[in-house]
């Protein structure tokens, strides 16, 4: 499992009022030994909120940093916390 980055981050900044909470979409690459990698996305607010791969489920627990207007988030500073379980 490789975290490739955040492809969209429209989450409402913590110092703003927004019509909706917004969403962040994270791109991952999952692979099994000897097979081609597969790209998959997880969202913070919209579906899909988990990745099913082989006998595993990958859940997003947290994404930091959280937006704070008017600052832009450096794409290399994102850190995702995930939980992998069998299921």
C-alpha cells in the first residue's frame, strides 16, 4: 500500500463558514506481490470511504493538516492515518 497524495481538498477551512463540510480525496496504490498495482481512492466525506482489496479493508482515520484560510497546503505535507483490517 502506497499513499500517492491528495487529488482534491475542498474541506472547509477551520476558520471559515461554509455551506458544506467539503471533501478530500486521497489516492493510494495497492498491490500484491507479482501483480500489477491498482489505483484506489478514499474520501473524507463522500463515497468511497474505504478501499476493499483482496481480503483487506483500508479505512481512512485522519488526514492532516486541516485547511486554514488563506494558507495553501503544501502537497508534500499531507499525512494520512489509516487502519487496515481483514474483512
